[in-house]
């Protein structure tokens, strides 16, 4: 299989890029002997602000007053908010073979999220992080594995965050050590940019 994309050296750039995009990043061995790259990105949903009226301000003041009395409702409100916050609005799943030519399919798959109230910048970052995670799995984790070894991808969208999960079958590695190893390179690159 000859791909021009394979000829491009990665030098750990993919994981550095994903780390810059993610609000939370982890790579762990799962109970089924796979590895899971978890990329979490928080966002404020794209919404139209509600119309403000004097009455809504008055009602809001009453709600604030009663909340300040704290009749034990606060705990129930917090539990209700926690349930709603952790309820997914959409889950999409894709399984692909270990093939860099599948990048276009990954991009098409992520575009299913375009109708959701996700800010455009966050959606573009999600696309980039997912593609980088997939290509890292192909290039590194599955480097010595058969072409038909599957890579599983899942994106779960919540009200104010999305989670990208990418499972591979390769040897696990310590993502934090890899990121620390790359710090001198990042500082060197920043120094060159500031000169």
C-alpha cells in the first residue's frame, strides 16, 4: 500500500495538536485489551439568547430569592442539572480498517454533527482532533498490525461538551510522558516564532 501521507514525518505533532485542542486528554488500556484515546472538548452551545422583558427580570428575581432561602430544593436542582448535563444528545460510531485512505470517510462521518448547536470553531477542532487521532492509530499503534485490524471511533455530544473516543489494538504508551518529552521541542518552536 503506497500512500504519500505515510511519507510525511509525524514527529509527535499529532498528539501535540490534539493536546492543544482538548480540554481533557487521556490514553488508557481497556478491559478488552484495546487502548482508548479520549478527547474531551467543552463548549457553549450556539443558541439564540432569550428575549429579555421586565417581567422575566421580575420572575428571575423571585427565583433567585427563593433559591437563597434554600428549602432543600438546591440539592434536587443540582442532581437534576447533573442528570441533564450528562445526558448525551447524539452518539455516532464508526469502525474502519487500518488504512490512511479512510481519512476522507472519517471527515464525512464527523460532518454528521454539523446540525447540532456546536460552535463552528469547536466542530472544526473536533474534526481535526478525530482525524489526527485516527491517523496516529494507523501510523503508530497499528504500524505492525494487519490491514484489516479495526479502529473504532465514537463521538458523544452532550449539552456543553463532546467526547471523541478512538480505540486501537496496538501496544499502549504513556501519553503524559510523550507530551512531557515533546515540551522542549514546543518551547524551542515557540522561541523561534518569537525571534
